[in-house]
C-alpha cells in the first residue's frame, strides 16, 4: 500500500479544535486511518482560543468539514453552538466529536464509550452484570461512568477524595446504572474491592511526572480483578504494575485515546475503524 496520498478538490476535511492542541496525537492517528481505508480525507489540528470557538464552529458549516473533534478546554462550551446533542453527550455534559450532516451539526461524546470498548476488546471481559469500582469523579469519570452503565454493569461504586462530587456524579447517571453507590469508610471500601470485577482509576494520581502516586493501596486486589487506568503516560502506571504483581489483569489508558477516535471515524465515514494500525501509529509517536 502506498504511504502517501495527494489531496485534491474532492478531499473531505476533518480537524480537531483545542487550546493547546500541538500535543494531540489525533491528526497522526486519523490521517493514518483514512489512508489505510483508502478514504480521500485530511485531518488537521486547529489551535482555537476560547474567544474564537463560535467562529470556528461556524466554519465547520461554512467550509463543509465533515467532522471535528473537540478537546480541552472546549468540550463543554462548544455544546451551545451545535444544532443537536446526542443523549450520551447531554448526560455527560461534554462533546468531543461533531458530525456535520449538510450543515446540521450534532455533538457526541465518544470518550467513555471508547474507553469501555477498549476495556472489553483488550481484556476480553464482558461487562454486562459486572461490578465496577471507579476511583475519582472528575471530568473524565463522567463519560466512563455513563458508558459502564450503558454496557449493563450491575453496580458502579464511585470513590472520590471529594465525596460531594462522587454523589453528584452518581445521581447524574443513576437512571442508567442499576445501582450506584459511593465508597465511604475504609471497611466499606474493602468490601467493595472484594466484590468488584473491575477497578478503574480515573484520577490524575500516577500521571507523569507524579509517577509514584497511587489512587488506591490495597492488599485485596487479586487475580479476580481487572484493574484499569485512564492514564496513558506512563503507559503502565505504578497502580497497574502493583495490580499485575497481585495477579490482576491490567488495562492501560491508551485504548481510550484510540477508540474514542475509532468511534468518531465510524460516525463520520460509516467504515469500521482500522484500530490496530491506529494503535500502532500512536504507540510509535509516544516513543519518539
Ligand atoms: P479530569 O478531567 O482529568 O478527570 P479533574 O476533573 O480535575 O480531571 O478530576 C481529577 C480527579 O482526580 C478528581 O476525582 C480528583 O479528586 P477531587 O474531586 O477530590 O478533586 C482526583 N484527584 C486529583 N488529585 C488528587 C489527590 N491528590 N488525591 C486524591 N484525588 C485526587
């Protein structure tokens, strides 16, 4: 297969809006995916400042972009400029993917569902009926909690340093989860760990450069658990290393990045995303 393609007057346009945006792996990943599938398209990173967001969104219509990803800090603000918001994005309260259907812009959130798809595909776990312990209740947790609920888990427990945020998050997804609880004192948390099938870190503890921090210290983690971390820098956090040493199946955060993009690719093109090649190109870029 040829490794380059030429752009022409039929090239379909895509992009990502962020501030900052130069660190984004999405252009590499998405352009490689288009190439792999023989789709005549180009995906470009746009540094959009908050004051320029409205105009940038209007340019999607004006210039006929088929789709755009939205990243920090625009995921919430962008919603007011769209024509429709998908149910999941509405509940999560943030949009990371925009689809342009002949000028009608619809916002989706593929972060959480991307995460859940990567967890299932990469570990082989079937989430239906499983019990999940989520550590953290920040921005990233919302989509993940929603996607777990949608995947049919039987219980989600949210443990967070600031308990009010865990309570708020739990109540916002309660209608979708069969059961949502809040991790409280240590004794209760121990019981929840023992009963959990999946333990996932959604906090920033352990993220580069604070690689020695742990979101949870527990002797109770064992080979009955799938332990997952949303962090992908480092690729394998200390939390995951320790869980693996205890026999748990581990799952890192890189898949979330790949599969959130895979969903966008599929919404835009109707073509199954070439996830293996997308992963390869992202992994390679992290090594550079
Ligand atoms: P993101 O959008 O990446 O999820 P965030 O919204 O700032 O970031 O959320 C960070 C999460 O990490 C929160 O759950 C936060 O706990 P609080 O809600 O109590 O702030 C958690 N977190 C960050 N630093 C922490 C620390 N030192 N100890 C415990 N939890 C921490």
